[in-house]
């Protein structure tokens, strides 16, 4: 893979409207999407995911910045000249055409010979497992089938990049899970770069090679799912993805290659020090499954069990920390069955290994 | 009747509705009946006859007026529909400043009193020195037909998923191909519906035509008006009945086509 293959977004900004109606949908966004990658844009509603996708597709023009595909700027090409295809959230199947005609459309527009078009359409029908439905109209298909046609229509063109804007959001949960697996399979088989938009963090974690977490027109963090989950670099990212404990703290004294943080009262936690440990007021982010509960008196955060929720594989304890240091969620695997070691009101120590603590500057 | 619509439960709805329909349609029914009257005096019934229809179809002046009407209606409809389609596409494309003003301007001929338009148009033609005739009638008709053609086309476009033209562009169709292959096929019921409405409006117009038609450019409504001034004859009833038939045909077609593939 050469330096310049894939998509490079360089300092893209996009504003809509003017005066009082002005909306800054994207603010100086840069990112690199590698070839053959399943890349996800994840963020809450209104953070600019669709806008970024539409800029790559060419439906919107950037207010500033550039977009490169394999090292060549495509920012000023109209959509029909970009080797990029889109799966629309509404599917946008042509209602007056049959399934086969829908899939053939892009190929015909590129001037492919009839025989080849027919071959490619047949190939696509098999790929998305829709054999026999060639002559149906979109209105005669189920939501899941329409979804597959939209995929086939886009993939038939062998684009360099496939853009998918929340393609699964209209499907029910079961179908959604099936299509997640299906999409992953299609991406691996076709070797096409997928840029996938979702606001479902679980979907993003399970499907992506890498993902970008967006908020309010900015990209906060880019990384592999495990990296984003284990090492969030922003409070927002930590909070948005999965369940996490966020504790306010101040840096006390360095202790070798570790730093002791003071939470309030006499409560302290020892954390692994980064290259340049943040000083002053910080947040300590700790996943519930990385902490453990021990009887009171052990080295850890002192507190009392406030609630216990049994959820099958795990039990979730909510601990009220002493000295007003806040609440702490601990998730314990039920290795020994449902019989928990602690009851509500028990005094406990929450033990957190130094490497499980992510120190975030506020 | 009475099962589905809760309106029927209100006291007095039935008699009011009945009165309304009688009020609207009784004169037309009387006209239809009298057009089959054998008696020369149009308002006194004797026996059934279709002779007046034969007389009408045999009258060169009436047939010439009818031909003028069809020529004007057809050409005005074609031009008005093309312009209305372009306007609707332009308005649907994007939000821009002054859009509401333009929208109102397009619909303006619907609310301006016809007599004002008629006088203004006549004045305009005289000012620029255009000789009154079929051409001036055609020009005037094109203008007032545009809003009638525009409204169903615009409605159709508004019901269309805005992602469809984007999907076409995404699939390598240039603007013309996207229009030809995706937008027009989805739009055509609206276009056809608008065209048929425009045709009927043109065929039916009296006031403006009366002002801007020259000597040789008499249309059917203007001719009927001329006949009425001499007296109501059975021929007038027969032509009117024929025009009614054509109107009903086109309006029904327009309605049916407009509902296609909704
Ligand atoms: N055409 C437009 N005109 C004006 N504002 C727009 C336009 N398109 C998007 N915006 C605004 O830009 C911001 C980002 O919108 P965008 O559609 O990219 O969000 P999103 O992340 O896709 O959200 P969602 O998850 O709800 O789809 C929003 O505040 C939105 O209101
Ligand atoms: Mg969106």
C-alpha cells in the first residue's frame, strides 16, 4: 500500500446558511482512510457524519479544504465523475425500474456493453442472495431485500470507495444483526473501502477496522475499536462508547513511573503515567469490568455497596465511595454462579489496577 | 352511504348537499336535455331528436371556430407545459433567495381578475404593434395556462425522494441522463395531468380571447357568445353539450393520470 492510496480529507470545513441561520457542520476536519478498510464515522445526531459523507460523494461542496482519492483531488468533480458509490439511508431505489434495471443503471451510464451488464447484474444478484427477484419493482420488496438491492446497485460498479449512511437503521434488530455480518462479508470479499456512518456504538465497534468518533463538527479520536474502547483520549469519547466510570481528580505526587491522583478526602488512586501526565484537574476513566471488589481494608477505594444488579453472565455492583468521591460501577463475572460475595450495605474496597486507568485532561 | 364518513351523522348534511348539487348541476342538465329537443324554439320541449348536433357539425363557421380553439389550445398547452416543467424543476432544485416571491409570481395569473389581464394584454399587443389574430390568442393563452400546468408538476416533484436524483448522479448519470432516465419517468403523470388541465383552461377561455382575437381568430366560446346575442338556439345547446363532453373527458383523464403510481 503506497502513501497516497485511499481517501485523504484535508482541513475540510462546511458551513450551511448565513447570518443567524449559519450552521458550522464540519470544522477543519482531517482524516485518512486506508485502502480496503472498513472505516466508521461514529457520533451523536447532528455531529456532521452525513455532511462528511456527502462531501466525499460530491453532493455538497466544501467551504474550505480538500479531498483526495489516491493522491488526486476530487473536491471539485461532480458526483457522476467520482469513482465512489453510495448506499443511501432511504435506499433511493428507482421506483419505476425493476431490481435488475436498478442494478444495471450505473453500468449502463458508464457505457458498458449489454452482455457484460447482464453478466454483472447476475453476479450481483448472487452476491447479495436475491436470485429470482430480478423482475420485481422496489415496492414489491421487503425492507431487507431493498437494502440488498441498494448494496448490489452500488457494488456493481466496483467503486474504489463505498459510502454507507446508516444503511441498517431502518431494519429491525434481528435483520440488522444479519446485515452487519453480511456487510462485513461483502467488504472482505470485494476488497472495497467502506466508509460507514452510524450512531450506534456497538455496531461501530463490532464492524470497523478503524473508526472516527465525531462530536459537533470535530473528529475527537481515530483508532481501532479496541484502542478507542481501552484508551479514550476525551471525556466525550469515553462516555459515548460503552459504560465507564469518570472520576474527578487532581494529580498528587509522581511515584516512579506512576502518578498518584487524589479524588477527595483520603481517597487516592495510583495510575500508570503517560509520557507527559496531565497535571491539575483531570478525569480518571475506568471501565467497570477492569475493577474488582474486595473486602473492606484492602488497598483500594473505600465505599459501600449501594445496589446489585444480576445480568446473567455478570453482576453489576454500584458502590458509593467514601468521602463524597462519587459512585463507582464494578462489573464482576459470575464465575462461581449467581451467589455474589457481597450484599447491599457491605463495606468494600474497589481495586483498580494502575494500567486500567485512563487519565483525561478536562 | 353514511357508513364511513362521520360527516353524514350531522343533521341537515344530506339536504344541504342535495341542494348544493342541484344548484350546481341543474342548469347544465337542463341544457343537456334541451340540446336533444326537436323544437326550433330552444326553450319549449317537443320530442327527442339529435338533429341539432348534425346541424352544428355541418356548420362551416362553427367548425372553423372549433379548429381555431383546438389549434390554440394544443400549441399553448405544449409551450405552457414545457415552461411549467422547467420552472418546477428550477424551484425544486435548491432553496434560494426570492424563491417565495417567484413562486407567488408563477401562481399570479390564478388570482389576477381576468378582465384586467385581458385589457393589459390587449394594450400590450397594441403598443408593440402586434396584429391581433391566432398568434396573439396563442401568446395570451400560453401565459394563463402556465400556473395550471405548473401546480400538478410541482406537487409531483415535491412528493419525490430528493435522494433519487442524487442516486442517479452517484451512479454516473450526468444531469441530462438523470433527467431523462429518472426524473422525467417519475414526473410524467404530473406533466400529463398539468397539460390536460392547461388544455381545458385554454379551450374554455372567453374573456381574454374575446379581447385579443382578431377578426379571423374566433374560437368556439367567442363564437357561441356571438350566437347567444342573436338568441338562444338549439345549436348553442348542442355545441355547449359537446364542449362539456370534451371538458369532462380531459378533467377525468387528468385526475386519473395524476393518481398514477402515487
Ligand atoms: N442542507 C443543510 N442546510 C442547513 N443545515 C444543514 C444541512 N445539512 C446539514 N445541516 C446541519 O449540519 C449539522 C450536521 O448535520 P448532519 O446531517 O451531517 O448530521 P449527522 O451527524 O448525519 O446527524 P444524524 O445522526 O442525525 O443523521 C446539523 O446541525 C444539521 O442541522
Ligand atoms: Mg445523518
